[in-house]
């Protein structure tokens, strides 16, 4: 574990001891992720290329010794312990989820979905206590949500002796987020968090869930991947995410295909006749973005990471102009990074805020950092938080 990782695991342990008054049996953790390319393609059955990052959510856990069938969760985010009977989870989700604090729907939703997916009787497993601490920035597009889901999934699966593979655990995390939280997100984040590898990205086909490890080789090429967190908070449960998703479904329905994955750039002229201009641009983003993911994988394999800059830049332009999910802060971050010599840059994550990424030669990191900071100040935006991310391993027991 990194020094920060050890500190965060210790924070989870300390919280556990303080609030539950006993010792945990161990800690488990799962990372956030950065999506290198492939935005809003996941729920269109398309392609994505995320990698897990060094920032992780840790959970300290102990099974209850008193035979009580309850699950209790606590986080450094919140004062209160949320305490639910295991056999009440089924009644709680989704209809009565408003009865518990929003954050607790992520881990309790995972407990619910894990029991359901494995056909486990909630009265056949032991009650558990879980305490969470995290160094994944929240709402920055780095998927703190997948990190808490992934950490919960691996911790509970091991504790309850439920033998499911990583793809099944990712599907459980997604179900928790979609149904227990009510955020209509795809499966990319959970797959990245559960399958991540050091120095590599996960090339994921979101239809078949085939996942291939793609070497990134940033360090060998003298490159760093910088995150410029704008500090503008997004929410997936509200706002424009659902509207974009609906536009994609409309486009697929008009073309008579199951998902936009089945649409090629050649189909676009035909679609232009059939839908309004806004729907057309939404679809064009997804269709061209899918192609950019395939091109990025091929370019990485054949020419290495220094050659993917133009694809990152084209992805940003498509999100800004066609999908319209960028915000002025993200555009400013991308423009500043490119003008200071970044190889490529784009917003990452679901949009409407969050972070941009920039691929930067080692000796230009300071110049890019300074340029982004200066551009934000000149525009009157709050100072961004800028840090380097390292492609890292997925969820595991610490
Ligand atoms: P993102 O995944 O981009 O960080 P989301 O809105 O998808 O943003 O998920 C963030 C939400 O996940 C938080 O508002 C909180 O409800 C929940 N969450 C994430 N990490 C934790 C944590 N360590 N403790 C409690 N809740 C968390
Ligand atoms: Mg999220």
C-alpha cells in the first residue's frame, strides 16, 4: 500500500474501533478510476478504456459475534451509524430507500444486491459492522461511488463466503447504484475498480463485458497523467445525465437497434433525417467516441501513449460541442493544459463538473500545473486541485 493508503486504512480501523467499540478483523479496499477515453459509451453497450488509480476507499469490517442479523455502516463522511436488519434490505430497496441516508445506500445496496445475486438467505449469513474511510475525491468524476461499492463487495463476499467472480461483483455494484441509489450509471466504473492493474488500463466491451488489460507504459514514455479537479460538483442522481441517456435511447429506437453500439458513422446521415438536431448530436458523440476508444487501443499497442493525444482532444471537443456535458471550468483546464504543451487533454467522467485529465511529459508537469492555475484565476474560477494519478491495482483485501 502507498503511505496514503496505509493512513486511510488506519482511518477506517480507527473509526471502527471508536464507533463500534470492538476490533475489525481486517480492511479491504477498492480504487477510484480515471477514464482515459470512452465517455457515455458504457450504457450504450459500447467501449471504454478506464484505469484504476491509487486513491482508494477502505472498509474495516467485523462479523458480529452476537448472532444478530443486522448490518451496520458508518463513514468518516457522516456522524450516524446506519443500522438495518439483513432481512429488511429487500423491503428497503428500492421503494423505501429514502428512509436511510443517501451515502449508506451505496454499501447497503451492495449488501442487498450481493445476497440477491448469490441467492443467499439473509438469515444464513452473519451480521456485520463496516466502517469506511476514503481518499478518493468525491463528485470529481473519479468514481468514489464505485470505490465504496467495490470495497463493500469484496469485503462482504469474502466474509460471507460468497464465491462470485469480479465481473459478477461489478454487476452487483452497478445494481446497487442503479436501484438502491437511483443513479442510472453504466458498469464501467465498477469494472475498473474491481479489475484494475498496475500500469495498465481495462479495455472493456460493455455489451459482452469482455475485459482486456492494455499496457499504458506512461512511465517508460516519460509521461504523467494529471488530474485537474475543477471542484465543480456533479450529481448523477439528478441533472443532465438522465436526459443524455434518454436521448441515446431515442436515437437507438429510431434506428431500430438495441443500443448505439450497433450504429456506425455510416448510419449518421440517415439518422439526421429522422431525429431532431439535438438528438442527432447526442448520438454522433456516442458513435464517434466508440470509434475513438478502438483507435486509442490500437494506437497504444502500435505506437505507445505519446501518440494518443489527438484522440483525447477530439473526445473533449465531442463532449463539449455534441454531447454538451462540459462546463467552462473543464474547457479552461483542457485549453490551458494543451497550450502549456500537454500531449492531450480532455474532461473525464460523466460531465457537468468534475475533473479534466492531461497527458503530460514529465518535464512539463509544472508548466501545465501553473498554466491551469493561472487560467482559472484569470477566469475568476476557484483554484483547481491538481495531482498525478498512477494506474493501479483493483479491489483487494489490504
Ligand atoms: P463520484 O463517483 O464521481 O465521486 P457520485 O455522485 O457517483 O460521485 O458518488 C459520490 C457519493 O458516493 C457520495 O456523495 C456519497 O454518497 C457516496 N460515497 C462515496 N464514497 C463514500 C465514503 N467513503 N463514505 C460514504 N459515502 C461515500
Ligand atoms: Mg460515481
